C-alpha cells in the first residue's frame, strides 16, 4: 500500500497528514521508486508554511530521497529494477513510500555511501557545491563568514571550504554550538546573539572584513552580514530561517561596491549533465572520508510533523530524515 504526506492547506506542522495514494504504471522514461530514506530540509518548512508557494495544493512535499527502483517504463536505458538511486527535484513528492520519477533525475549511489548519509546530506552537499563553485569561486587568499555554521548546510560548507585552505569564520546561535563549529573547520566562531559580531569579524580580519558571507539565516543576520564584508565583497543569501530579508536599497551596496545574490539550487541543476557532474563530485567528497558528520536521527514518515518542529526550533542540525 502506497502512502504519502499530503498538504491540503498551508500552516504549521500539523498540516502534514499521512494518507493513502494510488500510483499508475510508469510511463515513458519513468521509474517507480520505493523510498528507503527521505530528506528533511528547511525548504520543506517554507513550502509547508506557504512562504514558498511552489507546491500546488493539495500536494506532497519533499525535495529529495533515496530508494530502490521497482519498475521501469518504456525508453529507460541506464537503469534496471533493483538499482539504488538518489534524487533532488523541484517538483516535490518525496514525502511518500513510493513515487514515479523521471529517469533523468535519478542518480545511482555508490555502495559505500549509506542511505542515512544520502538522506541527510545529498541536497545540502549539492547546495555547498553550488555555493563554492557556481555562485562564487573562492580562493586560498579568501576569508569567508558562514552563518549557522553548525547547521545542516553550514557544517558541510565550513568543512568543504576549510579543505580548500580557505579561512572560515562561523556564527552559531548559542555557546553550546561553538565547539561543533570549530570541529567543522571554523578558525573563529562567534555566538550571534551577541551584539559584537561585526566588531569581532573586523578584529579577526585586521579591520578588512571578509570576502564572502554565506548567510542562511536571513532577516536576523542580513544587516550584520553586509557590515562584515570588505570592499567589493559578496553576500550570498541562500536561506531565511529567521524570516525573509527586507527590501534592499542599491545605495547601501554602493557604499562598499558590494554584491548580493540569492541562489536557488534547482536553477543550477536544471541541465542534466551539470546535475550529474555535481552529484558525482559530491559522492567523491563523501567517499574521501574528509567529512565529520553528526549522528543522524530517523523518524517514521507519519511523524514528519515532529521533524519540522525540531528543525524550526533550530535543534535539527541537518541530521533528520524520514523512514517510509
């Protein structure tokens, strides 16, 4: 029996209800996937709350999952029944026991990478790949600031940047996360509920500021993030866990010739070849054993609301996933 979380109205986590669904036979270039682990991301909260109205209601949320191919439609050439695949999609539908998936979205997973690691890190690591190589191209001479450095994307971003030899400054929401951020490659870590974030960044950089800020928090940190940039610096706002950023005056950027970008991963992986190239680069990084990952925590699909509550409380740390 196939089941899925259906959102019928925008709202809090209580709107996530498990229901029975029916699926047809796979069509041309389609795969029937039985999910084994489903990723939970902050993007899912934006969709559920209605901040992002990108899912037609009623609809099934979820952008990523890993699973096993159970049936293959006509025209499928590179997959067979029993293949283990992972995917990211802007069409949602991952919060389900089974789904139909276009074959161009499926990517075979190396045997040495577990379902758990993929479910909690694939979309996030693809985001990091985008941030460091597509949106910006950092160099050894750069110093970067990463907000929410102990969070889901933050911990991967800090470690990946540190492995490239970049100087990483991280911010965290409380003192308990400082040691975690340090273990993830931050040379300096700042508790962002303090009022001296900008002053500390300037002290760490000899008064120059940072080359790039990667800000996933949004409204609470955006002003400080801009202020920490050096002249010609770049602010990448790739999330808004504290709420959307207020409109920005261009004259504010002109003061130091700053640039700001708001990337969305789905736009960078629209082309199948680039999507697959990025994914295999991510696989290589995971198999290099250079990443320190927190212990993951799984919940049954029916308890998706619990994972959303944990994420919104900022206690999730990118370690949550759903088991169908």
